[in-house]
């Protein structure tokens, strides 16, 4: 069976500035995969290039939806959602002037889904994220950081994706909230069969929940492996400390 | 007392119209962070669409309104494609190019017509209704109030309930999230210009009905009034636009009725100066926004 996501030989460039070079990585069925590395290593650039939010200078991105392999590097960002790729950027993750309920609705609204099916999906997500259910009429701007992160993830799940792309889901979260959210990600991965590619600064937490990880350093892949092997090898220290 | 009621009703219709114009500015500003200064020209061209059908072709008023709105919508589409999109969202460039488009459209209409005010057709013979208290209102006035307020509320419902309205609101908050959620942002931007121009066309036609005339520069005049409402209410603030639009229309109307017709614009621009002096970010600042 093909990989759910296969990035091959990807270069990301802003004008003349190379942010990442020759990146190849895969996410397989059932996996949570982390893309790690120190600040400025280019991991967010890689994720944003996969989403199509920054231009891909070279290389291919393929997505397998269970039946067909799609060349998504030729597609505009808005086409990805309909194929089954949901994404959450790192900043400005919720729509502040919409209610929790509206935020969730727009997660599926533009994928050709209608009222009844959206409402059912939303109720299901309120069970998974009870705090959102309690605050369904509140404006997203009034939620705490952790609640906003949950809302962003729940909104991405409204699309019933096969693949979830997360850019720094730990950003700005207190340790307890982070543990809760990462626990939920594991549940979503196992129960809802959503594969996850996440970019993280918090290496320890990311390795705790992911099956495999890729580590970047100054715009290139440094090494990869299963989370257990990476933790045991001690190579992370060298990647981060030079 | 009866004059107060009459002026109030006039003001309500005019004010709802100002609110509609300000909402249209807000729609475009929301999705693209630019002002479409050719919006006034769109309003004007809607009224000439009506004249074209009624005077030029002897058509009925309903058909004329439909044609006027279609021409306004098409104008908005062309402005977005020809004058806005090529500039890639550069605020200042778009401000200049849309002002240029407005001058072009106005002068085109001026060349093609008499360049004089034209009598604007009426959909029906006026009848007067006597309200308790002695005020007389015409059936036209009643219609104007109902249609203007209806349009205003309809627009709010459009943004709150329809898929396109929600897409517009999403993009106004984060174009990037919009793309992640599957919205074809470029398409929605074009549609936003069309919707705003349809609104503008309707506002122009309502104004033509209210004053019984139209002329090539009516759009600049109305567009500027709508812009004042936008600035006083705070850019991006839909609810503020509704409140300030209505308040301005009513205040102007009362000033005309009780002080003198030369004071109409004094109210709008005097109020603007005061707001800019004391609350430069608008009366409602940034806090209450619908879009």
C-alpha cells in the first residue's frame, strides 16, 4: 500500500533564499510522524510547502486517499481539503469573530457537505472535546489558548480528513493542557484513523506520541528513525547543540 | 409634529441607504484590505441601466431594475478583474486605480448621455397616506423604507447564514485559514465585488427613486457619504455601519426639515470632523465586528 503522504526531493525557496533543500519524507497508514529540529531549521517551511501556502520550488508531494494517489504539489491549497488533507497553521488558528459552533461548521462547509451531516459531525466532536460543547455559543476570541488549539484541531476534523497537518500544536500551551491535547491526538489517530504529520519545537512531547520522526538541521534532513531509537541514540542533542 | 414624522421617515430610507453603501465598502475591505473607490460609479451606473430600459427601450420598471442591477454587478466584476486583481492586493495602488476607474466610468456615462440630471422614472403613481397625528407619507416613501431596511437586514442574514456569506467572513478574518478550509479565495473575492456592486446598484436606484433624478456624479456624492459612515463607524464594523448610516440619514433629514436644506452635508462632514478629532478609530473602535 502506498504511503499516505510522500514528499520527495522538495525544495522550498523564498525569492533567492533557500529555506529547505531536498526534503523527502513519508507518513504511512496509522502513523503519527513528527518533523523536528531547532528554530530556523526549515520545518515549518516544509509543512507550509506541503500545504501549498508557500511555493514549492522543486520536488513532488503525493497523497494517497485510499484509492488514488494524487499529485498535490500541482494543486492550490484550497483543493487539498476536499481530498482529505486538513491542516492547522501555528498562528491565527481560529476565526476569532465567529462562535465555536461556527468555527466548527466552516471546517466542513466548503467541502460540499450540508447542514445535517455537519451537525452530526459537530455533536460527535463535542463528545471528544467536551469543553467546546460547553462553550459552543462563545466567540472563539474569548477562549483560552488551550481551548483555541482544541477548536482548531476539532475544526480540522470536521472535514473528516485522512491526514492532519499540524504546525506546532504545542505553541503557547501550559504543560497540562499540552499533555491533554497530545493525548487527544493519539486517540484521534488510533480511533478515527487519522494520520498525523506534526512540526514541533517540543521534542520530548512530540516523540512521546509519534511513531517516527524526521530531524532537520539548517534547511536539510539530518536523520530519521522511530521515536524510540531517536530517544535512545542521543543524536538529538547533537542536532540541537551542533 | 407631523413634519418631524415625515422627515424621520425620509431619513430612515436615506440612512438605510447609507448603511448599505458602507456595508459594501466593508465587504470588499474585509476580504482584500482595499477600498474600492469605484463603488460610487457602480451605484451611478445602476441608475443609468434603469434609464436605458425605461427611456431608451420603453421597458417596464421591474425589468429596468433587473437590468440596472445586472449592469452594476457586471461593473463590479470588471473592476475586480481589470483594475484590482492585477495589482496583487497593494492597498495604495488599488486606491489609485479604483479612483481612476471611477473617473473613467463617470466620464464615459457623461459622454454617452446629456451630462445633465435626468428624471428618474417612478414605478407607480404616488398616493398619500395620512398617518395619525397629521403626517402625510407617500406610498413611494413607504416602499423606500421597506426595501432599504429589508436590504440592510437581508445583507446581515446573507453574511450570517449563506455559504458565500460565511466564506466572506472567514476570509475577512484569515485568508490563509480560508484556503486551508477549502475556500477558493480568489473566486470569493470576485464574488464579493459582485455582491457589493449589486448592493451598490440597489442603493443607487433607491436614491434615484427618493430624489426623482440621477446624474453622472451622483455616485461620487453617495460614495463619499457611505465612506463617511464607514470611517465614523470604524472600518470593518458592520453593526456600526448600520447604526451610523441610519443616524446620519435621520440627522440629515431633520437638519433639512428644521434648519434648511443647505445643512444636509454639514451634518455628515461636521460629524466626521468631530469623530476624527476625538475618536479617530471610529465611534465603535475595533470591538464590535460582525464580519
